[in-house]
C-alpha cells in the first residue's frame, strides 16, 4: 500500500480492464514446482537441513493448495472461517498509557533466511499455555491493498492448528469478492465486509483485528465504529493513521524517495482519462522487488495471479478517529525490517506520530511477512494475544 503515493509523477495510464482469478493455474504450478524440488535431493538439501523438514514443508504446501481451493469454492463469500491456533504466554510488565515514554519494543531473534524453518505448532509455544486463559482467541485478518484473504493461508494454518478461531476477510472488490474495484467510492463501502462481520458478533464477543498495509486504515475505521467489540488491534507494516489523515497523506511522505514504487504503479481511469483515477494496479513484473523480496517463489506466483487493483477513493479519504472510541482500543505494531514498499523509516514515523502500546520488529522480512516469515509472524501474533487485559483502576 506504500505504492499509492506518487500518482502525480507521470503515472502509467490505462483504461479499465478486466481481471480474472486463476486459482487452478496457481495450484497446478505450485504442485509441479513441489514435485520438481522433491525429485532433486541435492538442490533441496542446500535449502533444507533434514529429511524431516522436507516432509513438513511438503505438508505445509499441501495445506496451502487446499486453502487456495477453499477460497475458490466460496463463490462470493466475503470471509472464510477457521477454528483454532497456538500461543505463547507473555508477562506484561510496566505498561503505561503515557505516550511520551519510550515505547516497549521487541524483535524477532531469528536469523535472516529466505523462509522460516519449518516447525510443528507445538514447538512454537509455551506448553503451559491455555487458550481459555486469553481475553479472546478469535483473530480477524484484514488484507492490504491489492491482496485478498488468500494471502493469509500460512497464518491461518498455524493459528487454527493451535486452537484459535480465525476469520480472513475479503474486502469489497478484493480476493473472491466480485464487486468491480473501479466502482468503489468510499472507505465505508470498501470496508463493509469487515464492519458487517463485526456488527454480527454475539453480544460480549471480542476479536483481535490484524491489518496489513492499507488494512491498517481499514481496521482503524472499524475500531472507531465498534470499540467495544475489539480487544486489540495489530498493525503489520500497515497504515496507522491519526485523526483527519488519509492513507495518501501518510504515504506521500516517501513518494519522492521510492522510484521502484513509482515505476510499479499503473493507474486505471474507468471514467475516462480526464477524470481522477478509479484504481491502482501494480506492474506484475515488479511485484517481487516491491512486495516480496524475501518471499518464496511459489508465493510470488500465487500473488501474481491473485492480486487485484486497489480502489483509489478510499486511499484519498481522511479518517475521523476519536480518542474516546479509536483511542480506547489497545494497539500493537509489527515492523518489517526489509520492506521496500513501506520502508522501516516510514513505519517508525507513523509509530512516533501515533504511539501504540508496544512495537515488535520482524528481521529479514519483506512487506509480506505472512509469506516470508510466517512462523515468526505467528509467534508475535500469539504473544500479543496472550498479553493480559489492563485491569481497571475503578
């Protein structure tokens, strides 16, 4: 979503075009690639250290294929329910609401690599962890601009295996949601599948909202509407805005310094070239460098046939966020250290302007940690879920 800021700098102009979802092609290519890798033991051994890891990676890949097929079969459903996940107990000390104090920070200690080492869910968490001890065990995952619920398939797999309930939302005109992206005129319309889902939660039920990229602005909008239904918000390399600010306002801070971003943007003019853009597409040949510079090739291939244009109107809209509602929800930020779409410096600028309760950092990850560091991301999500509620002073 950091790719939405330089539309005034001679953008590529194209008229409205049709987009199709080709999950079957993705599944075929992924399966073929897997077979090729497994049949070449010498090359595989240079990447994986043991036969056990090879088998586990194959299982993860099969789960990915199954997840992709499941998304395809929904035929218009805006979300995919899952039930379960893993966790890690966290002792929360010295928390303070004083925003002027130094923010507590955490960092993934995992060495930089192309992908995470494959571990079983029980290896990721404290064995004494009890999911019933949590304030809520329900995650709602919100994708970024151009992505869809499909991008969370690894995170869903890891979370649901440990006992968490997980819902991944397709926002309007994203993923398998059939609405034309060019026809989206407001952030309310774009976020409607999320707000509709939250509104229908049972009385007293709370969720943890997780937003990536432009999804950060989307969960902020939902926080303002339903603060009593949101236990925590997690921003992953995401737009974390302040009152009266638009996503474009925030990301325009880096527009002069990111030539790759400018090159990748393709503006769509469904209402004619003399009218404002209606959506932004990305040059598929630049996806790896911009969004997936640390991600596996199979995930880049999945993204290249699954990403859809980003609606332009919601990017321009300034959010109305109040301290009473938005400000009452606990926020956490996960930085992505090797991000070429939303550079670390911009992430830290947002954090400085609007400090969350705690900041984490994933080292060796690109803009898409759900692909490049899924296990490290999972551990942080579980850690955040296990931070106990703040006791009322009353």
